[in-house]
C-alpha cells in the first residue's frame, strides 16, 4: 500500500492565492477523471470511499510490481523498450502540464517542435550508447558506420534545424509564451531524457544495478508509509505534511536491510550480475560471463560491536552487498528530495497529480519522481567506484588515431605491462 | 486566433503590467568621449561611440591574444560569468524575485558547481603530468564526477529546503531559468576553451568570422539594403545577409592564410610541467602545410591560374565562415526575440553604445558549439594522452586482451613489424 505524495490537501492551498502579483491567479486544478476500470468499480462498490481508495491503490501497486517482474524475466531488450516508453510518457505528461499552465495549445508549431526535440536528443543519446555497445555490429554495416562516425555532427545538425525552425516560428504576439515553452521543453528534456539514458547505462552494467536501486526506492516509499502510519508523530517537512520523521528513519533502516537481502539473493545469479552484451553471431543480447569479484562470496570479519549482537565472528557476504548499503542509504536519505521537489512543483502549478494514467496513483511521473536522482547517483557511483573505462570503446578510439600515435601508445602500454609483470619481457604472443 | 487572444488577455503573464517598465538606459559613456563629441548631432554621436568602442574591443582582443592562452582562458571565464550574471538579473527583474530566500546564493553556487565539473574534466586531460605529481589532486581527479555530483546535490537539496509556501512558483521559475542559463553560457564557454586548446586558430577564425559578418552585413545593409529579412529584426535585409556571407567567406579565407603560417596559432596548446607554462610549439600538422590544389575549370577562366597553393585549413575555413554567416545570425534572432519577449532593449549597459556583453556574444554561442562538433567529427581524433590514461586504469586482464588486439591490428597494418621469436 503506497501513499503518493500527491495526495496533499489542496484545500490548504486556497490560502496561498494571495500570492505576489506575478503568480498566476485563478487557474484551477485539472479535475481528475476517474478511470478506474469498471471491473474494480463493481467489485469494490460496497466499501466506503476511503477503503475503496486503499484497495484500488493496493491492487494497482501489486499489478505494477508484477509487471516489473515480468519484464525483468523477458530480458534486457524489453527492459530498454519499457524505459523508452516510460520516458516518452513522462515527457508528454510534463509538456502537457506546460500547455495547461500557459494555455498554449494553439501556439504555432509548438507541439511538433517539442516532439522533434525529444527525437533529436534521443537520437543523440542512443547513438552514443549504440556505438559503444554494438561496436562490431556497427562496423559491419556500411550505412551504420557512417552514421556512427559523424554521429555528433548529424545530431547537432538535426538540433540546429529545430532551433532555426523555432526562431522562424516566433510570432509577434506570443514571443514570451514561445520562449517559456522553449525553456520548459529543454528543462524537461534535461530531466527526463538524460536520466532515462543513465538508467539504460546502468542496465548494461548488469541487471542488478538496475533492479536493486529501483527496488530500494520502491521499498523506501512503502516502508516509510507503513512506519508513518503506525508510529508517525513528528512532521518531517512543511512541503509534504504527511511525511514524518518516524517514517523517514524507519524507512531508512528497512530499506538498508531489504537492500542487503535482495543483493544477497540476486548476486547468486549470472543473469543479473553479468554485463549485458550483444552477441554478433546470434544477434541477441547475452548475459553470460565469469562473475567479477564483486559477486564472489568473501569472508568478512564482523566488527566487535556487532559480534555480541549477532553471535558470529565472521560472515560470508558478497562485496556487492557493501555497495548495496550505499545505494539504499542514498535511496532513503536523498531520494525523497526528488519527491519533495515534485511535490513543490505540483503545488506551485496547482495540480494534484501529473496525469491520470494509473488509477489511484496519478501519472507515470508521480511514480518515478524519486527514481530520477537515484539513476544519476547509481551511474556516477558505478563510474567512480566500480567500473573502469570500457575496453571496446578504447579500442575503437585507438583505431582512429594516426599510426605514429598508435605506435606510441602501444609501446607505452607494452612497457607498462612488462613493468607490472603481466607480460613477460621476452614474450611476443 | 480570436479565442487565443481572449484567453491570453485573461492571464497576468501576457499583459504588459507585470513586466516592469524598462528603466531609462543609463548613459555609461565615459566623460571624455562626451566632451569630444559634444558638437555632433545625436545620431552621429551614437555612431562615433559605437565605432570607438568597437575599435577598443577589437584592440583589447588583439592584446589578449598576444598575452597568450592562459589570459584568453581567463577572459573566456570572465565573459561567461558576466553573461550569466546579465541573464540571471533579467530573470530577477521579470519575476520580481530579488527577495526570494537564498536564491542569489543558490544561483552562484550552481554556477560554481557546473564550472568545477567542466574544468575538472578538461583540466585533468591537459594537465596530466602536473596532476600526477600531486597526491591531493590525484584524489580529486579520480573521484571527480562523484564530488561534482555531491556538490550539485547539496545545492538541489538546499533548493528543496528553501521552498517557501507563498513563492513556490517563482522559485521553480528561477530554478529553471538558472539551469537553462547554465546550459547556454557555461557549456558553450567550455567548448570555446576546448577549441582554444586545439589551436588558437580554431578560436580566432570563428570568432573573427562572426564579428566580420556582423560588421559587413551592417555595411552592405546600410548601402544596399532594401528587402527586409525577418520580422523579428526589422533592420536586417537580404542584401546585407548575402553581402555579409560573401565578404565573410573571403575574409575567413584570407585571415586563415595569414594565421596558418605561424606556429603560435596553429599548434595545440600544451602545458609544459617543467617550465610551468603553456607552450605552443610543434610540428605543424598537414592541415597547415601548403598544398597544391587544381583550380576547377569554372574558376580557371575567371582567375587565370591552373593550380593554387593553399593550406588545407582554408578549405575548412569555408565551412566555418559559411556557418558564421548563414546560421550564426539565428543566434542573434533568438536573442532579439528574447529581448522583445521580455521587453528589454539590451541585456545590460556594460558597454556604452553596444549594450551588455551578452549582446555582443549572442551569435558566438552557436558558433562555438559548431566548431567543437566540427573538430571532433572531421579533424581531430581522440586525445592520445587521455586514451593512454584510461588504458592504464583497466584491469590487468583487460589490459592484456586490449594489448593483444592492438598488436594484431598494428601488425596487420604493417605499422609494427612482427617480432622474431627467440
């Protein structure tokens, strides 16, 4: 049972209508349409409206979690597609809010331009990712090779076309509106598209880097709600009056524990821990590898303080579980700020939910607001502490250098390997 | 259309009342100029002021070029900070948000964070030897992204904690305004610096082409201008546009010819750790070595030559000047539209007769990005020292497999002779 932060009391908002004169006045919240499926409506027709709401939310939560498991089972390709769809839907939701705020449905060209910019930025990011991970496939096909070699130039040219179209579409009466929508579109692109691509990068690192962070955020939502429901007393922040310190702290500890357990279970399976690779021969994604040392059981000494509590001297753990503590800590302590940001945004623009896509929950954005900070954090975490550079990308860059540069690098690398004893000095293999 | 008009009238945003009247432009012309020109009519006086300031700016530009790359970097940084300040100040005025809690500090904090991130990415590459020697810098470089992200997150959390009930929307608007401004000014100033490190010629020729296009389009428009170009800027004409295009191409061509001869302009900027200075010395790449080109038959008749000696770079200068003349002006139209949308005459009053720094640099921004994309797509390969640094971070097994792949590739291409056994 999850409580969305969007269920804040809007009646308290009317007092804020006496805001400074540059604020909008009188734009009423979008009336929420009830798109609960008929079947649920009939099944729950006997209950009071409060319990009905609970049940609707609960059923939808279970449905979403089940759906999540199904697509994990279906594999990386389907996951990528789902991430892409969620991204497009989030973009659409935020842009629609912009249209409502600025009454700008009829602006010339603007809908087309927004979708065009979305396409450009996605093209740019997918091209960068595809070039890295599908390197051999790209080299084989001639048109793909040219597209990848001049990828940045092509993306920039596409973006510029959109920019020039925007300038040419400026109409005298609507200058400011058009600039606002332009700014709104770009900020939305920044938030939505870059982070969905970071999620895909995390996914390619190994499904566990995708599943554990997302599950930790969901777990924190649910646990914080439960602790708040049973023990909640002290309010946490004025922005979300339903959040309490008890919920926050309880959620933190539960999420860390949950993360440890989930990582333990997942680290045992190759399909979760291996980087996703594209197999040229079978033309499909494979997740098969020798598990890295992160996912091999190691013996850890328990600090003396915990020994008396737990009763063991050493414990067998995966090193990844230590990292999971960092991930769950971020999910519980900083992730909620993403939620507060979205709450503030909804209050600022006087909307209850981002959209009405999911009955009882609101829009897709309402579910994913905490995830965004998490995705960036995981990506930065991996890049800083886990993964080194991508070897195939390095090889690809090497091949574009001049011969004398190639020779210089080769000799330096050779000297380095010989120095470390990795390569025998007389070996010429 | 009528319906839209009615709806637009309803909202505060669209009516002019919420935008403060443009304050009368303060006259920041220095006293000496005023006295010297006191005899002339107002129109000529304006001309003279603009002319003198243009010459002053161009001379300042030459002086800094002479002083070297480091001064140029500082100049770019100062301009970036000033442009950022100008745009943010406009935002404050539009939204009456001078008194928002924390907001000024947060804006400057975000500027600092993003600059820290970008400088760390560039500096680490170019100052590799300098960094290797110092332990603390190594730590900062290794975890650079994480540190930058942590700094940014702190700012983000401070923003969330600073949200005040009455001012939610204002605060979100300023937050977005700040981010879009950062995107425009900071990223592009760093692209300019990256272009600079590629060789001063990649910095000078594009900037000069844009300036030349401005000036020659104005002159052609003044003498021959008849057909208006775009409603957004009523003073621009097609004659000025086309005349400016051809002049800029010729100018770029000639200017590149002169610059390509000097190592000072042509060589990538490198940091010499022994002398602790920037040096520009190298073997000029083949882009900057004279080659013989056959003149196409069409032009042969006109020019009377069969072959011509040119630097290959001059061909690239065609692309650069063409972009400066045809697409660069869109940056100017964008800025014009922005000024009309927010009812401002100039971005600021920093330069007498010209307006703010942003007014001078609006066309440059698209140019900087274009040059950077052009260089990475067509000219430069990856940076060898950066590649080497990344190779050395790999795991030993990865290094070994990369080594083997490279070796087989080099042998295949005949760059490396297969070594004899034994």
